C-alpha cells in the first residue's frame, strides 16, 4: 500500500473496548491474525512501549507502536472504537481512533518515518471526522489507502 508501511484491508476494523489494556490485546490479536505474528510477543512489545509513556497523542487518537523481530517491513492496524476509551493521552481526552504500527527490530529511521506519516494523516481534522463517520470498514480502508497512496506518491 505505501512505501512506508503495509496496511491490509482486513487490518482495518471497528471494535468495542472498555480499557487501554483491552485495546492493546485486540491490536495484538489483529496483528497476529492478519500478518501471521506471535500475538504474545506483539502484546509484550506494545505494552513495554506504552510503559515508557502513553501513545495517546491527543485529539482522540492513539498510535501504539513497537519494534519486533521477524518483520521485513512496517505493518499497521487501524481500529475505530465504538465508544471513546481512556488512554492516558497527552490532552486527557479519551481515544476513539487507534493506529497501531509494528516495525522491524532494527528499523530506526524507517519506523520514525512511518510514525510521522501516520501522525500527519491523523492530525488532519477533516480526515479525523471522515474516519469517525465512515459507514463501514470498507469505507475506512478506502479513506486510509487514498491518503497513504497519495502521500507516498
């Protein structure tokens, strides 16, 4: 999908969750299922990163991320929550959009470039509103892929 990371259609979901821990568990499960990764390893690395400081960067958005072995390139999962969840975000607001990112263990600049691209996309107010109101996961994927492909060109 993008020169920076892969986001497959089946990695774009709408889910219910009532805590940050449940969100991380769901993310790990989706990464495992869609990208054939070890669920427990993904959860461990994402939880360790979250202990360093919340990845809830504000404006109802969180970008949990980690680096793990066994990946050839960064991969992503996008989750829209049915209802906002407390995530210890910088602005104190609960989150309703989650963009998970996993990168290869040694991917320094590659990981940072992917995070920056996701952050730019998610900070756009029109994009945020479109993602919150999209009628289906297919519409979510279409919105995301159009922006990612456009920005990669």
